C-alpha cells in the first residue's frame, strides 16, 4: 500500500512488532505504491537478507494449474481451510475458467513455472513503466516492491486456478508509480477483456483521474478489488476508499489467521470486507516461493473469489456479487480484540467466507 513496510534487515522475530510502525510515507500524492512485507519466516536455503530465506518453487517446474490437476501451496493449507476454499472450489468446479483477472502492479515474473498456461494473451499485456508490452517484475528480492505483483497474481490463482491473469505493470522496482499510468491501466484492462481488476496499491490522496477510470470500467460490469492500506490508521487509502461511492469496488482489509485485525491494516467505516493478509505464500521471482504480509495480499483473495463465481452460472446479477460477498462474510466482531472496531464495522462486514459466498452466488 502507500509506501512499503520495509523489512530491511529485520529478523523473522522482529517483523511482527515492527509491522505497525515501519511504514514509509508516500512522497507525493501523484504516486502509488505496492505494499506489504516480504517476510523472513521461510526455511529454504537462499538468503534474501539477514534472517530471511526463500523456498524453491515445488521443484521449480510445476505450475499452480498443470495438466488438469490443481497444485496448491501446502504452506497455505491452514489459511485455505479457514476460508473454506476446498468447499468453494467444489461449488465452482470451473475454477474460474473463462475469467480474466487484471493484476495492475509491479508486473510478474512472466517466466515463473507457476504461471505456465495461466496468463492472458500477450496482446493484452502492458508495461507503463518500461513503455512496452513486457510487464516483467524487476528488481532485487528483499528490496522495494520487487516480487509484489508476482505474489499477488499467485494468490488469485490459488483460489481460481483456471482463471487467466492479465499482467499490467505500473509500479517500478521501488514500488512506486504515476497515477496517470494507474488510470490508463484500469482503462486498458477493461478494454482488453478483464472481468476483474485487482489494485493492491494506493494513495492517501484521492485522484479524480483514477476515480473516473474506475467509474467508467465498473459501469461496464468490470469488478474492482482494492487493498485498504498498511498504516494502521482510521482511514483507508484510495482507490479502495472509492468503494463507498462507486458500485463495483470492493475494499479489503487484513486479518490474522485468528480473525483479528492485522496490526498494520487500515480500518474505516468505508471498508467493505477483510481477509487473511499475513504470511501468505505465493510465487516469487526466479521460480521461487515466498510469503508476503499486507492488505495487498488480502485483496487478491477477494479477486480470486469473484473469478470463481464469474466462471459459473450465477444466481444473482454480476453487479450484485460484491454485496453478496459482503453479506456472506463470517462474523469477526465477537473477537474481543476486534470490538473497538465493531460500532461502525470498521473492519467491514466480516471475514471473507469463500464457500458461503459461492453458495449464495452460483447455481
């Protein structure tokens, strides 16, 4: 989200306490940043920084969706069990086939085995940073925003493994980018067949340019998911905050595995839903796998859920899917640690429940 929660040389043990304060403020209102923390909690053998390491990607040759068999990431099993992913995929056996999710971010590691057969036609790709049609995730692991888009896209595919990812790059290696490019990317995605657009990025200031682009695409029944921000403040970032006034936008906050508000997650009455956003394993550049934390990891869970639904015959109009998702959320306010946010439902309607959402939305 705005600025990066930069881990630097933090050990895995130090990350938890630092998340709430290690936030870099956005330098100016005309820039957006990808967000989250590349955690240092993995085993593996390749060091990123002091106390951190990466895991090899399942032997380095297996996609998430290969040969008709779903290959989930075992490190996320507890997470998916809590969200009832297995039941949701049984309710939506097409697994998102025929649905395109645009990931507007730092780009992707286009050569990662996880994305074999999972990307949209290259004619739909766009790189607004490099000025070409090759939105390759670039940088050095453990610094800036490198790997952010690769992780986000991998989360979508773990939920809807037969969906297609449309990679669009608007953020550079440091995780920042220009708002004009963000608006252009939103327009491009809708014009080139995206059904869902994920925006794991944000600004503390609104942008009419971006807002107008979102209004235009949602009017064409394109659904938008956007992360709420990682500054632990009573205000969510834009464009997530536009969910209050633009139909078709789902703002997403982050929870711990115990359904408690993540210490870094923003909160506000405009927040529509929350999802797990801590230590979420997904592909990392170089045929590797890593865990990130942030509202940036929660938003693509909602995007993946929408892809599952849109791949099926619907019980409800597509325009009602966001309301259905919010209305089917699991209660989180009984948790004493969430009660300070309960009065105005500042953590949204609750925690994303994939199977409850699919039960209400698909035939």
